[in-house]
C-alpha cells in the first residue's frame, strides 16, 4: 500500500497569467499558498482473483478490465502515461469538496503521480511532479487549466511563481518571520459558498477573452510584486492586501460572464458590509470557496453575517505532495 498526501491551494494574485496562451506571450506571475487541507491517494496491486482488473474509487466506483475503460480522465491518462500493466486498486479521499476553486483536480493528478512513482521505487523531484502533471492536464487530457495549481500541489509553501515564455517556471518562497506569518494567517477567513462548478468550462470563456482584456490581466499580474512587498515589510499593514484583493476581484469579474453570479455577489457584499476589507472567489469562478482579508476586530462580525456558510480554519502547508505510507510489498506492477 502506498498513500500520498497532497495539499490544496489558495491563489491570491495573478490568476489568469498562468495560462499558457498568456504567459507564452507576456510571461506570468502568481502569488498564493498551499493549505493544510489535503487530497489522499492510496494505491495497491489488485490481486488477480476478481472479474475486474482495476478498481478505481473516488466519487464513484469503477470496476474495469482495461485502462481504456476508465471513465475518470485524469486516472486514465496518468495510468497510461505511467505504463501501469498489472491490476491496480486506487482510492481517493479529500478534506474538502472537489470543484471548489482550490486546485483539487491538480492535487489529485500530482498525488496519483507521486504514489505511482513511489510504487516503482522512484523518488521524483517536486519540479518533475509539477511538470508531469501540467503535461497530463494540458496536453493529454487537454483541459482549460493553468499551470499554478500543479506547482503548488507539488511544492507546497507560500510562494511567488513566475512563468516564462519558454514554458519554464521559477518558484520563490516568501520568507516571513513567525509573527508576520501569524498576522497574515489570522487575517484570513475562508468560506464555502455551498455550490461548485466545472473550472474548465469557466476557464474556457476567460481564455477566449484574454486578447480583449490585456490591460486587466497586466494589472492583475502587477499586483503580485506589490503584494510580495506588503508581506515582506512588517511596517505595512496586512489590510493593504485586502484592498488589493478587492481591486483584483473587481477586475477578475470582468474577464468572463461566468466568473461571478448574483449569489456570489451577495455573499461578497455581505462580507464587505460586515467589515471584510476585500476578498475573492477562488479558482476560475462560478462557485466554490471564497477567501477574505479581515482585521481582527471585525472577524466575528463577518462570521456572523456569513453564518449560513460553512467556514474552515486554514494554515500554510510547507511540504507539498508527500508519501505518508510506504509499504511497497506486492506493488511491482508498473
């Protein structure tokens, strides 16, 4: 049995500039962090005593005789790319719901790749994990996804990620004092809107509009450097991040019609009326989790105003995808 644990993420600034159609022309930059909420993937060799060859368990259970029969696109693509031949049983468990703006699809892909590499006795680098997941999601499955989620899932941490025109990327961790990190963490409130969406569909509309929204994306991307300076300078109040998030959210809403809707707008305005400085809907848009920057004296007011929503306490995950159970006996299937 092999079990991998891979974090979800919160993207704060620069979202949209991590799509290849953008950064191959202009470069890209994002700022955000992996969180201490996780996707768990377990794999083991399935003994050859059943009518089916592979058992794949996620939101549904698939019992199939060949890789080609697998309906889950990421599982089918990853197992094919990894050259799995013998019978396999795979289980997925998550701390938070899928399709909720936290990069869960990429966490799933990275976690499955990590587990299968471990099953082959391979210790793969974080960069290799991210690169392989990006290739599978963008080139094999051909989904409308950017490149930041795979990087945070693999690396973990609070980072600035720069995307270059040659498809390479750099990860720059933000080094904060324990006091500044705690101040940043304690300013964040995190809520589930109660509904989810298929990110690739929303992202597809945003990609089509990029050429006509260059000024929006340039401004969104420029906020990455400004936000880094705020976090590094302990003399600058964290509330500045909230003001920047508010501006960024107003710009993001104009990138595609499906980014927001009346229900999301109402949640956002309620939070602002209760004292939240700014925030955003996470991910491509359309549903999922929302994050807000709120000063300490207003936190309870915001929680009370949004009491119908489920909140969660989050912190920064520093490890990225890792193998938490390694018992490889009987796993020589790759």
